[in-house]
């Protein structure tokens, strides 16, 4: 799913059904990226969110953030970040 943040940054969200075979899951993800001409190294998307472990090439976009982000880690961070609440 393609979308935008409230700050108008273009994002890509990939939620996939994962199997017990991580290698196969990663091959399918790479195939999906290839068919759609997506790249983690270009600037089409500011952020790419993917569920499950993956082997997508990643770029550090600032001191604390990476371009490809695991959905589960981001969800956990947002759920339990209670600083200032």
C-alpha cells in the first residue's frame, strides 16, 4: 500500500503472509520489489514499512532512523513510548 504521512512524506507499507521459510519469504519480497520497480535506494518513498524480517537493502536516513522499518518494531516503539504522556 502506498500512502503519505501527515507531513506529506510518501511511504510504502508491505504487509505479507509469512511462512516458516524466511529465505522463500525474502525471495518473494525481492520479486515483488523487482516487478514494481521499487528500490530502497531511491527517493520514491521516504519510508518503507515491512512486516517480518527481511533482507532489503537499507539506508540510514538520519541519526536514529532507517528507511526500511520493521512494522512490529515501530508498533512496539509507538505503543510503549510514554515519555511526555
